[in-house]
């Protein structure tokens, strides 16, 4: 019994470690050191390209933000895609739901949190073919959106129409009851998916939302007996954190709250770890020692919760504790600008599963490169980490630069490395 308890305690300690942003950087750094020693099978690194990459990122940033007043990298930037002020209209309609100003601030924040959470969980790569027509703007000549912006606007319109709410009198929420009732047809209709307009990983996205609903349904019943919502996290943060919430705790809480929704991933002691993958180059003498955490969607979500939390009066501190996002735009930038060098043709000529050593190496090295690029960008702009945190470098920034160079090099704008996506990672 004592031995079993010790093993359980060790397992819980490993799980807790892998849910911290420090673990993401630690394990990425280990693979970077192997890369520097030429001990990785799939990638080399040419740090002499850092200055050129940083200059490209600065140039890209200046095109969108000439004064370098860069907003946070978050889901909220995508809702106004194409220059349409959807977010202002959304907030105005939302605020009209409440008569009491003191009640309004927190309840608006809850709805914003629900929207951000469901939208991010639907934000894995859409593929090159999918398009979304925003008929709410102009039914005769609607704006046509694609990729992440299209997914954002589609999720916003679905949210406004009550797709995720079981309360017919209030559409501006996400709740456990409705999430579990969602069908593939519901999601396909909301995202305008047809035979000639396919969306990669649609079934995977549905499973993620259904499992989110199931996870929420296991939470203790509220005193008002209403269905659980993702934004119920706000109650804990207002109670425990007060007016300031550390970014590392924000990420850990997100992972603990929603960790069970991720399908078919690595587990320790029956706990699904989410976006965490083994790499054969790391030692495996102790539990979890060979695992590399990324938590891309969960960190993207954490970044996207900063603004709704501000609505509720909570400031997120130490944002630089979070890492860059290990996804195909940031990673593609590093490959396309020769900062990361594939060691063999199969890296770019074949499609790879998210858990393959090729993808794990690519993503881990991207985490390290983003920190280095961020330092060089700040140096070029004479900015401090406080003036230009990583969350702004990403927005200005590396993500936009990754898309820009991809469109310059390939007609479809696809990344240089192809992922076999299930709609739940990238």
C-alpha cells in the first residue's frame, strides 16, 4: 500500500510538472541541445539566420502596426477579419441583455470567456480548401474568409445563434447540456461544410466539444441548478486570485479543467496529458522523462482569456511565463527562412502525424526559436520584455510572418511541412 501510494504521488508530481509552462521550455531546450550536438535525426539549426528572421518579423509587424503598438496575440484579433467590426456589435448586443451595470461586467465577461473557449477549441487547422461566407454581413455579396479567421467568424456566428446554448432565451453562452447534444450535421451546417467545401478534422472537432460538455457535466451542481459552463472557471479565479492572476496558474487551471477532453493521447495514472508527446532522443529511465509538452491550443486559449478576464476586473500577470505557440505558422517561418533545416527530403515531401518524431522535433525547436527571435526583435526595436512581451511578438509578429512567407513561397500558402490533422492539435 505504501509503495502504491508513493507511485501515485510520483505520477501526480509528473502530471503537475508537465502542466507548467516551465516544462514546455525545459523539454524543448533539451531537444535544442541535442540539435546543437547534431544528435537529432530530422532537423539541424542555423542560428546565423536569426538576425534575418528577426528583421523579417519586424518588417511584417510594421506593415500591420506602423507605430508598433501591437495588441495581444489572441482569438479576439480574428473576429474582425476583413475589417468588419463584428466584435463591437457582439459586445453591444451582449451588454443590452443586462439592466444592472454591476451585474453586466461579470456576466459579459462570462459570455466572452465562453466564446473564447469554444472558438479556440474549434481552431485547429482548416486546410487549404475550406471557406466561410459571412452571410450576416451581406447575404448577396458576403465576405469570404478562410483558415483561422474563417473558423473564428464561423464560431462567433454559431455562438450568436445559440448553437452551444441549451437556454432558448439566452444564446450567448456555452453549456454542458448543449455541447453533449451537438451532432456532426449541426457543426457542418454552422461551418458551411459541403462536398466541395471540406473542413479538415470536422469529426475530431465535434468529439472535442462533446467531451468538453461531458467534462463540464461532471462538475458539482451549482446552487442555481443551471447547466455548467466553461466560464464557471471565473468563479474560482475571482475567489482565489482576486484582481491578479499569474499566467502560469491560468494555463495550469485550463489544463486541469479541460485536460480530460483530449482524445487518445498519452496518459499517466489514467490522466490524459493532452498535447504532450514522446521523443525517442530523450531519456526514459524515469516516469514522463521522455515526454515533450506543447499545450498549443491551451496556451492559445490562455492568451485569449486575458481580455475577457480584464472585462471582469482581473489582470493576468507574468505573461512572458507562457511560451510561443508550437504550430505550423511559427514553425513554418523557422523552416522557410532556413533557421531550422530539414535533414532529409521526407520532412517536407510526406505528411506526418502530430506524434511523429519529425513533428515533435519541429515543434520543440520552434519553441526555442521563438524565444530567441523575440529577444532579437526587442533588440532591433529597443524594447524591453515588458514593453513587447512574447504575446505581442507572436501577434505582430512571428505568426503573421509565417503566413506571409508561406504565401510568398507556395501558391496555396500552405506550411512547408504537412500535418495529418485530426482537428484537435493545430
